[in-house]
């Protein structure tokens, strides 16, 4: 399940427990947030499965961008 607020995207498990919080930049358009939902769900599955702590994994916006770029091949000259 994904919950979007103006400042973050929160991923929860089946029981509604928060597992991942991804910060967003201020004043992001709703259509941009919608596209990010899909990208985060698709590319952050390993982070969710690997995270075993009781506290949710919290990623600041620069880290969200870095991980997405890394996973979709923008970094390392793979565009």
C-alpha cells in the first residue's frame, strides 16, 4: 500500500505498518508524485525485503534520487 502526502511517500506492509518513508521535495506536482509511486514500488522492493528493523527505513530526497538513478541505470553511463 502506498500513501502519498505533500512531503513523502510511505510504503506499508499488509498489516499497515510503515516500512519505508521516502521524502519528496516541496511543491511536487501530483502527476510527478504518481509517477514516483510506481518507480519506488518497482525499484525499492529489495530495500523493503532486506530491511528487518522495527523502525521504518527513512530515505531523504537526495538518497531516493540516488537509489532510483542507480537502479534504472542513469549512473555509470548506462542511460
